[in-house]
C-alpha cells in the first residue's frame, strides 16, 4: 500500500466553527467586502474572519467525465469566481450554489493546468466579494482558516496554522508540478478545492487545492495556491485573455553528487544547461550549453524545481540574475524573462 496518497479536495471536516455563524450577525453590503470588528481574543478574530468571508464562498457542482463537487470564492461583484482547474476540468455543465441560497448555471471563463487555477462566471450582480490578502507576507505558524464544501457539507470552517511556505509537489502526487504552495494543518477534504484559505483579518491568502494523506489513521497535509499567484492569473485573463507565463528558454538537467563525480563537475548540486532555445531570453543573455546554474537572485538552485520556482515568482520583462559556473569560473548573468511561447 502506498504511504502517500494524493487527494484532490475538489470533488467534497466537519465544521469546528460553523455554529458560530448562527450565533452572530453579519452585514455585507451588496457588491461590497465585509469589514471586521475590532481586536479581541484569537477565537473572536477567527469567528469574525470566517463570518466576513462566508458569504463569498460558493459550491460548484459539475457534470461530465470528472463530475463532482468543489468550492470557489467570489472575486468580483459581477459574478466572477475563482476556483481550481481540476474542479471544472472537462465539465459539460456546472451549477454554482451561492450563500444566499440561489443555485445558478455557471460558465468556465478560463482554466490553466499549469497554475491549477480557473475562473467561472455566473450571471449575477452586486455579489459580496472576498478581500484578497498578500501571500508574500505570510509567516509560518500564523493562523489559517479554510472554508469550503467538504464531502458536500456546505461552507464548513476549519482552523489551523500555516505549517510551511514555498512547498513543491510533483511526481505521483500530482498531475502537474506545483510549487510555492502554502502548507496548512487546517483540515482539508474532498470538496474544499477552490475554496479560500483565510487569515485572521478575513483576507484570502490562498486557494485550497489538495491534501496528501499518509497511512490509514494518520492525518493529511493540506496545500493551497498562494493568492498572489491567483491575483496575477486573474489580471492576465482580464487583460490578455490567457495566462501569461515567464520563460527562460533552456532545457535543464539536475545535478546530484553521483553525476558531479561521474563528469567531474565543480558542484554536487544545481542544474546543467542541456539545450538553449534559439532567440530565447537565455540565448540573448549569453547563457551557453553546459553552463551550471547554482543560484538565482542570490538564492541557491539545488535542482530544476528551485529554478522553476524562481522563474514563476516573476513576470515577463523582469530581470533574473543567475549565478553560473562555466569552465570552472563563476559568472553573473542577467536574463530578461519573456512570455512563454504557446508551443514551448
């Protein structure tokens, strides 16, 4: 039996705080964002944060080869909803359940397997909108609140902490590699996918995406896509009609200790440039085949995943400074990233 098991929470924890909604009042102006009350105990802040976001969380039910249930969060008052790609992938039709009780047909506006994000549109106006936070300012151990529709239980709230940041998942756990993920111990289950991960200020810091489970009887590790990446995705779709991905233009090969010894390489970690695409940012910057990249923007590059993460944190047009070993000499190469071509 496999010890690790990937589980998309996008197709449906029992609520630790759901009763709190019945106990309190919430006022959200149509088309507006909720504001929180003043500071109190941490429990008071958790309850206030959950109440603020609760009206913006939707349930998504799809019909198709991968039909099932997931979650989403309203990001614009005119019916724009952010969710996960796998929630709506291959959907022939879908319905969106709003917090006010309405069930509306939805349309997939865009989806991107590379970022695991998607946008859904419903024909509605003056909807409550979630406030987006800043995932670049997250601190390990800060409180994290997950809201979604696990196992069909609508708008369930669970509470934990940000367990780690900059996590990367690939291989048998994933259909596509994801990096820079937020890890949380707030319980995430099937149906949470696409729902918000929220901080104590009621701001969305991530989009709950998957859970990795260990042996039977052990808990799972939840992972969320940082909201700053989602913000870029929304802007790209609205401005360009597609997701804009930064591009370096090389074929990298990981270097490990065995490879370094076999080929007498000067470092036991990093990536070796195998090929360079013609007229790519790498080619224009003067990178060469067999260069060894050991750092990007001052951070060590141990493998291809580190380099990919450094690139994904930037936008086309940004300068990425690479530290390269060439013929035994250490060089600094500045590369201006470009938009990834469709065929690359």
